[in-house]
C-alpha cells in the first residue's frame, strides 16, 4: 500500500511538473487570475492582424499605374486584366501553404509561426516595392502569399489567449484590425506611391523613390512589420504541450509528438490533460466547420473582388464610368472608411452582437450590401462635394457591413473545433478562402476590363455589369447562411 501511494504521489508530481512546463497551462492559469479586459494581449493581436492585412491591399490604388509603367498592356482597357493577375498571385501562394502552416502551428506552437510570418512580410513586401517588371511583381507577391501564415494562426491564438468571456472581443479585434488594414493599406499606397511626382519638395526624381515610384508604401509597411516582429518576441505561447513534455521525459531520444498524437488509443481520439483530442481527419468531417468555411469563402471572394474593382473604378476616367480619382483621392476615401470602421467595430458591433446574435448580424449585413452596391454606378454621375460625401458614406457603410460578416464567421469557425485543431482548422479555412480570393482579383480585373469595352451595351452597360456580378456573389453567400449546420453552431 505504501509503495502504491508513493507511485501515485510520484505520478502526480510528474503531472504537475509537466503542466508547469506547458505554455498552454500557464496561459490558462493566467486567464483564471486575470481581472478585467486583457488589453496587452489584445494589443498584440491587433498588431499582428494589422501586419498581415496591410500588404494584401496596399497595392490596389497604384496597381493601375504600376501596370501602366511596366508597359505590358497594349491598350488602356487591358490594364485591369494584368492588374488582376498580380493581385491574385498573393492568394494563390497563400492557398498553397495555409494548411501546412496551420499544422506547424498545432505542432510547434503559435508563436514561432507568427514570428516567421512577420519576418517574411518584411522581406517580400520590400522586394515587391522594388519590382521593375510585371513578372518580378507577380513573383514577389506569390512568395509573400506563400509565407503569409499570420491570419489563420492569429485567429487561433486570439481564441486561446483570453478567457471565454472575452473571446468574442478578441476575435472582433482580429477582424477589426484586419478590416482596417485592408483599408489603411490602400490609403498608404494611395498617399505614398509615386512620391517624386506628388511631393517633389521632399523626393527628387533622381532619388531611390523617384527611380522606384512604388517603393515608399512598401517600405513603410515593412518598417511597421519590423516593429511588430520585435514586439512579438514577448508574446506568450498558448498551445498545450504537457503531453509532449511527458512523452519526451519518457523517451528523450525519441521524436517529439504534438499533443494530438500522444496517448492515442488507436481510434483517433485520446486524452491530453482535461482536453479531449480528435484526429486531424475529423476536421474534414466536421460539418459545422465546413459549412462556415464555405460561407466564408463566398464572402471573401466578393470582398477581394470589390477591393480591387473599387480602386480600378475610382481611378478610371469618367468616360468609362469611373470617378477620375487620383491614387491620393482613393487613399483619402479609404482612410476615412478605416476611421469609421474602427468606431463601428469598437462601439456599435459588440452591443449589436449581444442584442441580435451572430447569425442575424451576418444575414442582415449580407442583405444590406446588395442594395448598397447597386447604387455605386449612380455615384459616378455626381461631382464635387456631393461626390466625395456620398462615396465616403457608401464606403464606410460597405466596410462596416463586410467586417460584421467576417467577425461573426470568425467566431463561428473557432467555436466549431477544440484548441488542438484550431491551427489546422484555420489553415483549412485560409487555404479555401485564398483559393476563392485568387479568383477574385483576376476575375474582377477581367470583368472590369470587359465592362469598360461595353459602354453602349443595352443590358447593364459598363460598370453596371460589374456591380451586378458582385451582387450575384453576395446573394449566393446570403443564401448559404441558411445552411442548417451554421444555425446549429451559433
């Protein structure tokens, strides 16, 4: 009896030591002790989410002019065609590697993947700004996408680093900072591209910014990413590793195993502490997860297509149904939208979500976007103060509704899986979403180029066809929100 008691005590002591060495367990203890809103953790989430979003869309305001300067388009109407492929190359790269990065995050932790992703933003985003040819621009954007592993991992991290009480707020921070990044990025691109032409008193034509007119916005984003990389060195790890620690103590010369490979009983399920682990294969059979991913993909396709089309439409000539904006004008509209989005997401969305619920907000936002987008071709008939006032209001409303969709879907996605699968689940969603988004810019560019050539068509002439197609995609997404599995996971 004494020997048995001693063995039990030793096992208990070993378990306690394992949990002491487990980063996830340490985070759980901190969450239990924490009082009030975890502002520090939310700040890290904000910084990383913004870092991954800024490079995605910062090129849109000046991509039209960049393609023009590459002299690859034979006619002005063909610029949108080539611009779409440059924008799509990022999403193609991300689609190819997102599951890989998600599995690495589930095996080795969230923090190292976040550090790798932030570092590669610095490298490839800078190289894109120095591109002097169409193919170099595509290559650097593709590589940037391949190593852009931040969004899926930070979504998993955001759901783990705070207590359940603040999970919705944490994921809201991800979508808000991402949404602001997708708006602030084009604002940076619009204001800082071609600085030698816009600000000749500060930048000469013979300087590096004169020879590489699209380098400055990339440089600014890369400098920000450098600061994020330094700050992220101190973020806490959230992945539970106490099962792996125990395995390494039993077999120090053997391979390390991720938590979901330890104590497996052969049927794909096992226990790791108090958490039940499922096999990775079960993700593809997780119907609520797959349903959310499908809806997310459709709305992502519409979102990225709109982002490119809006910039192309805004800078195109009025004779083609555009607004004849400069890249700086586009940047101004997007900067104002970013400010409005920040106010909406922090002050309006949280009480709205508590009152109406996730599904109602998702469906209502999807529905309201359809009549809003239908009004865009009519905005081109305005001028002066009225034009700027209406386009700013429309842009703020569009982005607020879109980010409400994304926030709700983020929350539903992370609720559909346990912690041990969040990295892989978000990796799958990022892969699927990136595949859809890779068609968005290319398809949007081709659609925009085609629409500009049919200004006198009888049915939906010019840009009316562009926004009609965007609304069709939006309608499909709205219909898919009524999938039963999504309702069951609310």
